[in-house]
C-alpha cells in the first residue's frame, strides 16, 4: 500500500470514529422497555398474519 493510500485510510478512519462517537445516545430504561414491547407486538402481529403497522394507533399504546 502506498504512503498516500495509508494517509487517506487513516483520515477516513478518524472521520468514522468521530461520527460514531457523536451519534451515540443514551437510552432510558422506560424507552428501552417500550421499544422491546413494540418489537414483541410486531412479531406477534406478523406471526398471526396481521398487517404491520396496525391501522389503529391506539393498539400500540403500551402503558
């Protein structure tokens, strides 16, 4: 690999590293539980042959 290619590769790796750090977010316990509940509801609906997302948004309310 040429020296210039190494520098470009290192530069792109640094940009990717910074982007990954900037995009991280903290997930609250309640929001994580909501996400798991929605995922379970989706699996159950698809397994039962129902459409996803459901037409009635009230069915998605978990709490």
